[in-house]
């Protein structure tokens, strides 16, 4: 009898222990599932980063994480200028490797290229010259400018034309033909434009040598080379020409104000050198054009905001935030009154300017 009770007690104990073990397993499963759910939610929240400050209602704390992410996501101002650069520029980027047989085909395409009024004649240009009086034609021929910059015209002999415009040459020919005929009319047109070899080097997207038409300019050469690379500057570009001081080309002048003074005509042998990009700042929030901008030394907050197109209709000017990296160690925020301090507050490389909306402070 006593042994039966002992066995029953042992069975009840084993049953209780099994039940406790089952409960413990269930509890562990629930805890693991809850932990996995929390981790998944955290990962999803971390992956969901607004693409612009204007889309975010966060205060960007901690700034070391958020500000850096937003800065990197902003597009670089001016890069879209070269988005439609011709794909064939890839094949032409090292022109010295192209076969000589390809040149005649390329040059044959140059006949219909429009010639600007200030185009300067040079070796390789082919000219169509006509001279007549009334219904009587005195002279009609095509001539090619020699490597010495001269052309030979019957009756007139050898003429130096290098560096003249078409208008200058027409006036000179009219005066010369007047010594043989009365009331002469003269026309000079381009039958074919010469090609020139120029070099695009430095931090260009496709550096190399390019054969371009004689009407090529600094901008068209950059376009053929794909523009500056991801680390190339849009503001520090040099045009190098033998026996002349370097000329600076700043694409921001063209992009922001339409100034094409840097788009100078090229000569054979010219080199366009693209330097690495300088200091960059990001401008985001309630501005017309969110982007990363390349600034020069001494650029103020007001000037940078003007680059971005100015404040949007809801931009809050009394408290513009400037997120600044201090000694490559951390990032802190500076609050600047744009109206009162914008003209004197100088920006630094890596600054991130945030314009909050009115009522969003």
C-alpha cells in the first residue's frame, strides 16, 4: 500500500515537471518571437529614411547619423547639364586610337555645321568664293586654307586669311577684285569646316583626345567628354593654350546667370583641365532647389541660399539651421537668422543648411 502511494507521488512529480518544462518552452518561444518582431520593426524604421529634409518631420537627432545621410542623398547641382552627353563620346574618348580611315567619314559630316559670325578661319577650312557683276560671273571656285594660313585665288594670288572672319575675308576680296572689275559682288561661304584636336584631362568623366569641328567651344568639348566626373569640379576648370595664361571656366556662371563668357572658341592643341571639386555644402528643406553646391572661399549663407533659388513660400528665415562637422569628430547645429546674419555668416566645407517651414520649429 505504501509503495503504491510512493509510485503515485513520483508520477505526479514527473507530470508537474513536464508541464513546467512545456510552459518554459512556450515562454521562450514567445520571447524569441517578440524579439524578432522588434528587430524587424527597428530595421524597417531605419530603412525608411525621407529623401529630403522637406519630407521629414523629425528633428534630426542624433544628427551624426541623419544629417550625414541626407547630405549624401542630395543631388549635386549642375550634374544634369551633362546627362544627355552623347554615348559615342565613350568610343571617341581616346581619339589617338581611332583608325585614320574613320576621319574622312567624320569630316564629311561637317559641311552642314552652322558657322557663327565670329568664326575665325584656320588651316583646313574649305571656302566657296564667287565674284560677279550683274549677270556675268568673273570667278567661282573652292579653296582650302593651307597649313600656313593662306589661300590661292586666281588673279589675286596668295592671300593670308588665318584669323579672319568670313565677313573680313569677303570685304578684302571685294576690294581686291575691284581692281579688275567694276561693281563687283562677292560671296564667301564655308564648304567644309576644319577639325581640331583638343584634350580634356583631369577629373572628366571620359578624359582623352577629341577631334571636334572648328566651331567647338570649351562647353562643347566638356559635353563630348561627359562633363566633370563625380569628384570633378564644375567651378574650377582651366583652358590651357600654348603661350597664353590659363583661362578659368566656371560653369556656375552659366548655370546660375546664363553667363557664357567662359565658353570660348577652341584652337587645335588646346587642353581643358578639370580639377577636383572644392568645398561642398548641402541646402535642403524649404528652398527652391535642394542640392549639394560647390562653394568658393568666403561664400556666405545668404549667397548659398540664393544659389538654391531662394527660400520657398513657407521657408522660415529667422532660424535657419546649419549642421556643421567640427574637426572631423562630431556634428553640431548652429541657428542663424538669415535676414540679420546671412550676409556675414561664412559657410564651411561639409555644412548642411536646413530651412524649416513656418510653424515647423
